[in-house]
C-alpha cells in the first residue's frame, strides 16, 4: 500500500428518478421480510466468508457494459454516473486495479511467484483465481452459477453480487410516479432481495472486501505465508480508504433516497472505518481458529507480526535489541506476537464509540496473548472469546451515528500514549496512518473542516506515510514522531 486517497466528492443536483411500480402493500411485506432476514442473520453463526447472495447467476462484465448502461464515456447519467465501467478500467490508478486483477497473474512478479510455488501458470491456478478473478466466487457457489471470462478480473459482480436475479429489472421502467424518491427506494429494496448486495451497509461491504483483502475460508482466497515468501505483496487494507480509492459512484440526494431512504442520507465514513477494523479482526480470528490457522506442524505465520521474525540477529557480547517494548502485548521476548494492527485501532475506537465493551476488549486481548503462550487449543478458545467481543463491537459501531466531533476524538485516541505506545510494529503503524488519513477526510466530507485546511496538512500525513513506505527502513520511534506531528496539525484545526 503506497497510495493514499485524494478524495474527490462531487455533488450533482438531485435527479428525478422513476422506477417500477409496486403497491404499498407489497412494499410493507418486503420490509417485513428483510427485517426477518436481518434477525436470522444475527442469530446464525458468522461465516468466515461473506454471504450476500442466495441466488442468481453470474452474467459477466459485458452484460453491464452497454453504452446505455454503465459503459458511457461521460459520468452524467441521471441516476448513477453510468461511466462505472471506465472508472473500473482506468489504467494506472488504484480505481482500475480490479479490472487488471487477472492480467497481473501473467506479469513477471506472478511468474516468479508461480516458479517458487511450483505452479505451471498462475493465470489458471485456483490458488490465485479466488481473489484475482470472479471465478473463485462462482466455483465456491458450485452448481449452475454461470460462467464469466477470466479476463474480467474482479468484475462488477464480485462486489455487487451475481446479477442473474436483478439484471433485467434493475434498470427497467421509467414511470411517472408522483413520488419518485420513494419509488427509487422501493426499487432498491427489491433489487436487494433479488440478490444485489447492500454495499452501502458497512458490515456487508467489509465482508465482501475482506474475502480478498484479508482472506476467507473459500478456495483460493488465502495468501499463506508460503505465498508471501514466494513473492506475493503484503496485504494491507482499510475499508474506508480503499473504498474511496476505487469509488465509481457519487453521493447526492437521489443516492441518499435510494440507499438510506432520505435525501440527506450519506455514507458515514467514520463508521465505515470503525466497522472495517472490527470485521477485519473478526475474520482474522475466525480463520485463525479454522484449519487455515496451521501450516504443517507450524502456526500459519500469516497471522503473526511479520517483523517479529524478520529481523536481524546480533550474537555478540554487547546486546543489541531489535524490537521495541510494547505494553499492549504482554508477550515474552522471543515469541512472535499475533498481528494486532486492527486490534490496536479497535481499542482506540472502543473507548470512544462503545465504552461499555472497551474493558472487555482489553481483558480478552490480554487473555488471548497469554493463551498463545500455552498451546493451540487454549489460543483457539481465547480467540473465540475475543471474537465475540469484536462481533459485539462491530454491531455497536454499525448501529451508532458518528459525528464530526468523533473524528477529532478518534484522531486524538490513535495518537494518545496508551495507543501510540502500541505502534511498535510496521503493520500497526501503517494501519494508524491510514486511519488518521481517513478520519481527516471524513472531517472534510462532514463539513467540519474545509478542503483547503485539509490540503494544508497533507504534507504532514504524507510524511507519516513515508515512514511506513519501506518495511526494512521502518523505525518505530521515527514513525511515532511523524504521526505525532500530523496529529498535532489536525488538532489545531479543531
Ligand atoms: C486472498 C486473496 C489473494 C490471493 C489468494 C492471491 N492474491 Fe495476489 N493480490 C491480492 C490483493 C488484495 C492484492 C493487492 C495488494 C494491495 O495492493 O494491497 C494482490 C496483488 C498481487 C500482485 C501485485 C499486482 C501488481 O499490480 O503489481 C501480484 C503479482 C499477485 N497478487 C499475484 C498473485 C498470485 C500469483 C497468486 C497465486 C499464487 C495470488 N496473487 C493470490 C489478493 C490475493
Ligand atoms: C471492488 C468492488 C466493486 C467492483 C468490482 C465494482 N463495484 Fe460498483 N460499487 C462498489 C461500491 C462499494 C459502491 C458504493 C456503494 C453502493 O452504493 O453500492 C459501488 C457503487 C456502484 C454504483 C452506484 C450505485 C448507486 O445506487 O448509486 C454503480 C452503478 C456501480 N457501482 C456499478 C458498477 C459496475 C458497472 C461495475 C463493473 C464495471 C462495478 N460497479 C464494479 C463496489 C464495486
Ligand atoms: C474477488 C476479490 C476482490 C474483492 C471482492 C475486492 N478486491 Fe480489491 N483487489 C483485489 C485484487 C486481486 C487487487 C490487486 C489487483 C492489481 O493489483 O491489479 C485489488 C486491488 C484493490 C485496490 C487497489 C490497491 C492499490 O494498492 O492500488 C483497491 C483500492 C481495492 N482493491 C479496494 C477494494 C474494496 C474497497 C473492495 C470491497 C468493496 C474490494 N477491493 C473487493 C481483489 C478483490
Ligand atoms: C514465525 C516466524 C515468521 C513470521 C511471523 C513471518 N515469517 Fe516470513 N519467513 C519465516 C521463515 C522461517 C522463512 C523462510 C526463510 C528461509 O527460507 O530460509 C520466511 C520467509 C519469508 C520470505 C521469503 C524471503 C526470504 O528471506 O526467504 C518473505 C518474503 C516473508 N517471509 C514474508 C513474511 C511476511 C510478509 C510476514 C507477515 C505476514 C512473515 N513473513 C511472517 C518466518 C516468519
């Protein structure tokens, strides 16, 4: 991750939008059905893989790409931009990464990885296709779920869900309804029940992204330490930041109506960030408990702090310490700690957004660390307990409104001594700077600070990014100093 968001938030006048007609009775029944489904989803055990779809076939990118659909050259559609295809394909920007996801499996880095792993061809290897194409998702569902060309890479349906059930209806009908806003809302709800994923919901979106941007139990959706050692880039993810980097939509009044049932409805970026942290950690703990948690006689190193092993050794009379003490990880020298990048951010968020759970998070984190030193069975049990707290935090964040003032408080919390002292490892530090970046952007989008003021402290944020650019040059003390100056600059805007 070397990029950061240069977030653009365009605004368009609200467009009149009319759609299929459905009676109010049907609408009420649908709401009831969705509510029942939501309750059922809460009761069911959380899967270590997102499950948005329960039907529908995959149709492929070509079926979305018509010039009257999402393949326009200008983003001037009345309801949605309609140039989503072009944005998804944009060369040389993070926004275009998904369209290239399969193509990169033939580049020289992939050839190197394939050679090291003894694969004939990465471009057809199930081990890679789970995340670098839509095929993985289709195979996981089995049965007759359609076929999609590998060249699509990570296509529209990888995120929006298989379109078989809604492709024909989701654009149909330009009516003359007296209440187009309500009608567009009803239509969106109907699309959701036909299999369109509710990506405006932070929990749903996070589940979709972490399948590939952390890993899942599905075939070919896990980057083991062996794949990393073969040459795969490290996986780094922050939900709100990465969402902005690949965004191909804009939020205006009709978006508000459609997605949230009110003209003023908008994505809550602080909530998106907080839920993203919880979902990533929840997924990590789930997979750690599963068979993904071990590799032969070893624990799977992917779950651990990379740098705790990848350090230099000094075997000499004068001792040289290569790590920095970390009060948040009560782990003896010589044992690799669990990767706690999301845990640190969650600890900061919990104190502010769900204080009732903050102590429990701390206690169970400490218990997990202790259990790792005992044996795998104890570690698995403690991971399950910690996972319950994390799931509760996820729900608490998802049902809470975050305000602009929360963003300031969170920035303070991330840099406060109790949290700052835990930023001794590379991944946690990377996560912290992405968090501060996201929170700053949310202050702009919520109108708490001006675009100009944010631009004025871009340099400070960039210096913090520079401190986590090269994993080998990472110096915790220097990072903490550069993050500190970025945070002071933000604080001054309050
Ligand atoms: C768990 C999902 C997952 C699996 C499995 C996976 N990848 Fe990736 N891969 C990613 C993600 C996510 C990125 C982007 C990382 C980033 O920029 O944050 C990526 C990036 C890459 C890149 C760098 C792309 C570039 O633009 O330079 C290459 C090359 C690559 N993967 C090859 C492979 C190969 C070969 C395999 C199979 C051995 C594989 N990947 C398996 C998720 C995965
Ligand atoms: C990596 C995941 C991902 C991929 C791939 C993707 N999208 Fe999206 N898309 C999103 C997210 C997230 C949003 C914003 C949340 C929302 O409104 O659904 C979005 C929003 C949209 C919207 C606006 C929806 C609205 O109601 O305003 C359209 C239209 C859209 N995408 C079409 C496409 C098309 C067409 C493709 C393929 C060319 C595509 N997307 C590929 C994740 C993705
Ligand atoms: C089916 C797997 C898959 C899903 C689902 C997915 N991604 Fe990705 N994503 C990838 C792969 C693979 C890459 C790397 C492709 C490359 O480098 O060409 C990538 C790259 C990216 C990049 C560019 C990163 C960079 O460093 O340039 C962003 C941003 C991104 N994804 C955001 C998201 C978001 C947000 C979601 C959820 C809405 C999401 N992705 C869902 C597989 C996926
Ligand atoms: C428990 C210790 C441990 C942890 C944690 C660990 N590694 Fe490794 N890593 C190793 C060992 C052992 C090797 C094999 C070295 C050899 O082949 O001589 C290795 C090899 C590698 C290599 C191949 C390069 C080389 O020097 O051989 C890369 C790249 C790598 N690891 C990356 C990572 C990343 C990224 C993480 C974190 C996600 C990580 N490692 C976590 C122990 C670890």
